[in-house]
C-alpha cells in the first residue's frame, strides 16, 4: 500500500510537472515576443494589459468551468487545463518583460541609437539582456502560480497532483489530500528558490 | 577659412509637440573646429545637436554631412560616423569597459584583434590604464571615469565628427576641469571636428573655436571666444555677467 502510494505520488508529480512545463513554455513563447511588440505601442499595451488583468481575476475553478463547454478549446482533459493555466501565466511574464524593456535607462537607449545600432541590435544586445532579471522575476511568479493552480485542473480531468486532492475531498480522506498538497507545495517552494537564485545571479550587483 | 564643412545646417526649424524648438538656424562646422552650442535650458541646443545625427527630425530645413544631405544618408551609417557623448555617459551597464568602447568597431565588423588594439590605445588616450579598467563594469567606475569611457567609445571608429551633449555637466569641478583639459589635448592630437553643447559659458569659452549662442530656439550670434567676450546682445551679456559673478565669488578680479 505504502509502496503504491509512493509510486503514485512520483508519477502524478511528473504529470504535474509536465503540465506546468508545457504551460510555462507556451506562456513564455507568447508573452515575451508579445511584450517586445507592445513595448513600442503604448495604446495597444493598455488594452492587452487590461485584458490580461481581467483574465487574472477570474477564479480558476470558474475559468475551467467556462472553458469546458467551448468547442475546440474546451472539453475534459489536459488541453483545456493548459489553456486556462496559460491565461494565468501570461500576465506576470508579459508585465515583467515589459517592465524590463521599458525600464532600460533613457540615456542607454539614446546612446545605442546614436551609436548607429539598428533596432534589432538594440533589442537583442541591449534591451533584452537588461530585461532578463525582470523576465526571470515574472517567470518565477508565473511558475509558483501555475504549480498551485494546476492542482485544480484535476477537476477537469487534467491529472497531476490535484488527482489526490479531488479524490481525498470526495472520500473525505485527509492523508489523500495531503499526498497531493504537500508535494505540490514542495514543488512550488523549490521552483521559487531555484528561480530566485537565478534571478540573483543575473541581476547586476 | 578653409571651405571644407563637415556639417552644414541650413535654415533648420523644429516643432516638437506644437512648440517651436528651433527657428531657422543656419550654421557651418568646418573641419577641425569645435563649435560650442551655448544656451540656457530650453534654448534648443540639445535639439539642434540631435537634429544633426537624426535623433530628432527637423520640420523644415536640412542638415548636410560630409557634402551630402542627411536625408540621403542611411541613418545607421550616418550615426556611425558621428561619435556621441551625453551627460551621464549612457554606458551599457551589462558590458565591460572594453565592450562599451569597442561597440562601433564591432558593429562595423572589425576583426576582434583590431578592436582589442583600438580599445587599448583609446583607454590610454583618455587616461585610463587598460590593464586596470578593461574588464570593469560601468557600475565600478566613478563619474569622471565613466565620462572618459564615454569619450573613448565615441572616438572608437575614428568618426569625422563628435557630438557632445553637456558631457562634463554632472562632474565635480575638479574632475570637470581635468576632463576639459584632457579633451582639449585629445582634440589637438586627433584633430577632431566637434559640436559641443553646454550651458556653462566658462566651459564654452575654454572649448570653443567658435561659440554659437542660442536663445529661444534661434541663433543669437556665432563668434570666436575672444569676440564673444565683447559681444553686445542681451543674451550674451547675461551669460558674461554670470561669468563675472563667478569670479567675484572666487574673490578674483573680473578679467573682462
């Protein structure tokens, strides 16, 4: 029994991690280029950040519920879960990338232009490298949030550590709930520590 | 006067956000001379400087550089032929001193060993021991050292023109004087043409071949420093009065 629980914890943890990794991969792939485009468009920036802010305020259980009946993106399973989780992960990465790019010192940017760097060179050699600590900070927030929120995704059949929690609630079995909650919490703490370390390494002293 | 103008500004006007910042300015900068743009805050001197390298776009008139209208230049190529130094240096904080100084040569695809050799000689030229400073980051430099790196960076690809926007304004008086003297020495040895923006009349008289005084976006007068000391426009007198005031505070007799 104990052995079976342990192996189930491991396999569901891996499933959980996969869910989180896919979500963060997609969110980063969308949010970082998105932020680069928005950095030069103040009007569009307001709209997109407003939308992302609203998405952030929808309770996650409700969002999963809303998405379920939708054709194509909805339905039971991992895909719906990943879409919902991405919506939550987008905002912190987007906002922090923007903060990082827009926070580049005006004199530094002016020098870059005046030295004859092209826009692409300024983006790749100046803006993005200087934004990296801020981007990692956003990624850290997104990671911790996603690890936590992903437990709720078990309600729509996405698997992961939430499976223990759903089952534990249904059976009023506290150890089951803990078998899901404790590894999820540990995972979040570890990820937080690791990304904080990276963030510190990348920030200018 | 040799007729070879590096920069020629022709009837330049500039309106920014509904405000006329520059009115009908015409000005030639001959090879080898330093023209100082002197004026109060808001007189348009920085805007005029930025119109030369295309950081601001004039609403009327044009700038010629090396015998061609700026509009015919690729803006990137144009800027790489003009060194640019600003008040707080604008060094790239994530790059070492060597990487900062070597920027334009790298953009111009110089081979790495040639870039490295150029960086060495420039650091020497601005009074920074290469061995000690090459690998430092801007945050590990004092204000005066940053400005020296900024000047070295501007000189790196040996551009025919230097644009300097109050390069020494944020420094303490002693460091400022040191850098002013070093810049004069450097200019004599490399014979650079320069446009130099300042609001400090003393600095203007020290650095200039000619002083161009700006007032409310218009060119008030353009004179050699000697002539400027005897200038009679109200704005010139206002600047000269501030000079006298400085000397009085220093308890030295006015020299004018």
